[in-house]
C-alpha cells in the first residue's frame, strides 16, 4: 500500500451536529449552536414567548439533524 492509499483509508470528516427545535408542526433553527439546548430555547423565547414555559423533550435524530421537541407544560388545576 502506498502512503496515499493509507491517507485515504484513515481520513475522517467530522461535522458539528445540527439542531432544530420543534413546537407543534413548526421547526425553528438553532439560534446559538455553541450553547446548551436549554439556553438556546431561552433565546428563542424572545420571539416565541411560549418557549419560556415549554419543556424541552428528548431529542430525535432525523436525516442527520437533532430535533428537540418543545412540549407544553402540564395544565395546572385547583383543588
């Protein structure tokens, strides 16, 4: 094997994972990929107030993109 063949066989490409946040049927792009998901959702709350009280669900990988659902908080009842 030549050196070139060794280089090709061991070359790996690493890409940062892409995140999106889903509220119902609306998917929002990640406003700050360098922040943890919880803090990125806080940034989304500036334009989408329902994100402030929403709960971050378990992420799901779809076509190489991590999709984090933002669920509605449980309904509070008196009594």
